[in-house]
C-alpha cells in the first residue's frame, strides 16, 4: 500500500523489533517515513530512515530521553506481552502487575511523552494495539484480557479528551496473527495453531503485514473522520 502523505513524517513505534511492530515499521519506511523504534530486542531493520532504541515502555525516564523535543507525527503503541492464558487463580500479583505495566501503563507513559508536542501543533495520530481479547473473552488469560480491555477504555477516553485539539486516536484489535509472540502455539505438532485456524472463519492465521496495512489506512488522511474506533483484524472471529 502506498501513501505519499507519510513521506518525511516521523513515526514512533513500540515493540518494533518483531511481529506486528516490525511490519508497521517496514510499511511506514516503504512509504518514505522516518521511523523511530523501541523494543527490548535489537532490530534487524537496516534503513537510513530508521533509528532503533533498546528498552522498555515502562521506563519513563528512557522514554522522555528518547522523545525529548522530537516531533512525532504518528505514535503506534504496539508493544505488548502475553500471560500464557493463565486463569485468575493461576495469576499471581507479579504476573498481573507485569502484564498491566507493559500492556497499559506503557501506553500511558509513551503517550504522555509524545502528546504535549502534538497538542502544541494541534495535530497528531495515536494508534493503540489492543486485541480481540479486549472485546471478548478467550483471547488470553485473566490479566491479558483485562489489560486489553483497559487499552480500549484508555483509547476512547484519550480520544474524548483531545479530539477537539487535533489529536486522532484509534485502536487495532488483531486476532490470530502469526508472530514470534505466538510461537508457542506452533510448537510440536502445532495443535493449538491448528485449533485456532480451524475456529477462525477465514480458516487461517494472518501475517503481521496485514495488520501493518490497516495501520497505514487508519493513520492516513483517508481515515480522518475516524475517532475512538476499535478495528478488529480477526478473520471473522468476532462474527461467530
């Protein structure tokens, strides 16, 4: 997908070293954007317009230092972690805190670092990564599902608070996307991956690039009237 409007824009993407975040970075770079990526891991992207930082979205001082006085046109809050489908009684406080720290507090920390400059310019786009687990049960464990519901709530409130000041906030809700985060589903005979595939109406897993393509659209001028929208990318899972 080609969008000339992204040329020379600056995009900040968390979780950019693999999976959906990496695909988003590649998609924006292919459209002439300058991309700043953050991840706990090194990136394999080598591009003159790509800058990569290693660190956590939960490190507020690091985030402040990275953003500094930079003008960020589009923020993709993509970083997130799973909880191995742990039920509530199997979730100790440490796991609960870790999931919420990364999946929702991290979005809050990064957003608050980027938002003042956007507000000063009366222009900015924020795309938060939730999940179908933010809309229905069964997409994760107790902590993951609760955290992804929280992402949707935060997205809606963020849009409500700043929509009139030029900030456009939306969320993406992927279903079965084949990424390193879901590698465990494909281990051994891949029974879990097969179950997911067979129970997805589209009868397949999606690739990260498919989420990246929707990201380009929701970040583009074509979606300018879309605010506080949660877009499922789920192969029809929500339609069952």
